[in-house]
C-alpha cells in the first residue's frame, strides 16, 4: 500500500477514536495548545491534498474530465470555482513556489496566507527578473509569521518596494496606468426599478470616480455627526466607526440605521443640490426632471404624482403628492400642474424658485436648519416655502426658511403639523 493511502487510513482511525470526546472541560492551557496544533495540522493536510491534486491529471483523464479540478468538484460536491482555485494554487506550489510550498508543508503558512502570497508574486511582471520574484516570495513567507491574510494583501501590493525599491516607482506607475485603463473599460452602471417603490443602482466605476463620490457624500453626512451632542447619540465601536445604531432624529437621518443607509440618503441629497444649468443640454433644454400632478391632488394631503423619464427603460415612476410638493421647492424640479381634463395649467417658473441671491440671504439669516433643536448647517439645508406655492405662497424671504433634508421631508409629511415659534423657528408635531 502507498504511504499516502496508509496515512489517510491512520488519520481516519485516529479521528474516529476521539469522535465522542467532549473538549468542553479540557484545561484552558491544553485547549489553547490543541487549537493551535489543529490549525497547523489542518494546513499541513491541505498542503498534502494540493500536492496530490497537482499530480491528479491522470485521475481526470481516466474518466474524461477536463482537468483535476472538474473531477474534484464532481466527486466531492465542491464548488467548481473553489476546486479551480485549489488546482491553480496546487500547480503554483508544485512547480513554481518551492519556498512557499515548504512553508505550508511545515505548517508555518496557512492555506489562506499561501493564496495571498502566490497571487502577489504572480502579479509581479516577469521583466523584474527571476531573482526579484524569488526574493519577493521569500520576504512574503517571512512576513506571514506576523501578518494575517488581509494584512498580507496590502504588503503584497508593495512588496516590490521592499525587494527592489529602485524599480518600484517605475513599475508602480505602469501598474496604475494599466489598472486605470482596465477600470475605464470595465466601468458599468445599471439602474433598474424593482417595482416596489425602490430602484437598484449597481455600478463598477474607477477608483478615482468612487473616491470623488465618497467625498461628496461624506460632505453631506459629516456635518450631521460633527456636533458632540449629536455624535454621542450614535453608537460607535472602540475604533470610532459607526455600529449602525443611530438614536437621534436631529442627525438629519433620524433613527434610520447604518452608515450605508445614511450614504444612500446623502446620495439623494447630492442629486438635489446639482445645478441643472451646469449639466449638458438634454432634449433641447437644460437637464431637468419633470413632475406631473393634477391641481386638485397638489392641494390635498393624499395623492399621486408622476416623475417623467425617471428610470431609463421604465418611462415613469410615481411619488406621493407630499413628495411632489417638497421637490417643487428645489430648482432641480419643474412641476407641471394639470387641470381636470389633463390640460397643462402651469409649468413651474423661475419665479417660484428661490434665486441664488435669496439663498445667500437665507444662509446669512438662518445659518442653520430652522427646525426647533436642529443645528444642521444652512449650507446643507434646503429653501422651503412656509406657505406652499401650491396655496399661493410667495417666493420671498418672509415666506422662506431653511430646513435640512430630514425636516424638509417632515414639512411636507401629512402625518405632521408645523407651527412657527416666536423666534422664527419651526416646531413639528405628529398628528394624532
């Protein structure tokens, strides 16, 4: 019998002998030692499995499979992608990465670390020379003693800077140029309405584009968290990162959950602050969004409005009348009001929209959101008609107040009443 066949049999019997052993009451020191030893044994067993896999082409050929990975996936119910990744690593350890293979075999490097190291070395261009590639492998194997796979990924990206610093800058510039070219070719963005009032936006964009978007969104989220009293109401872990349990409505996102949700709301605010006059001409006019709503609906608490061309391919989307009234306060939305027979009574004019000069005056006068107790900066707030324009309210400073996005939504929410206090602040009450 082949020694490996004997080994698998011996291991199988040894495992059976401890199948009913309960480790709960092991001494703490023994339990710690066994855990460490089992991790090493697991790594060494995995290396042996990969060594056999690398030489199992004949096994696949005997049954007509494309390769050993396909055979393994079929017979062991392994995911094909995982089996293929195992075969790639097996071949690399068997034929190219002798130093790494020895470290895994001796239990010094885990399989997870080995995958990272092999990938990092593989990314080095052949033009740097075999000696540099070998030095990178040796260095990363040594670093594995003190770094987990995640840290090794970061170290692997800059390993050339360690083993060949003179060549690093040139290669890094070339790598970044190639990465930017690939990113430009791969970038995609899809917008698909889900039919339940939400739309899924999925995208792959270049890092630079993502960085700009993140910066813009953080500009909306950070002011809401800058005040110490506000920040104290957001649960954080010991690293200062949000744990996703906001409790204070005055954050502008009020009790609405995690950082991804705040970022999604910030994305909506970003779109509302875009200046349509600076966008490309679309359909013969500056890029605008048209909201169509019957006059009677506009003046009622309940009702439905239509956003024309809201999602490419879907034609229209519907929103509440309250949302339409709120959107009509911004310069980015053109309200089209229809009569009883569908004729166009009015299409929003600039006179209905607060001018830049009025916005500046409001920022000087109000400085922050005018909702009682809210200190969101006025620069991140929206101009609101105290008497709605749909009810004849004038677009002037006496009929205006700055409200953050959260309270602007509240002002158009039929579930709330809004009253003006003696100092000009606005107080909200939930209707009962």
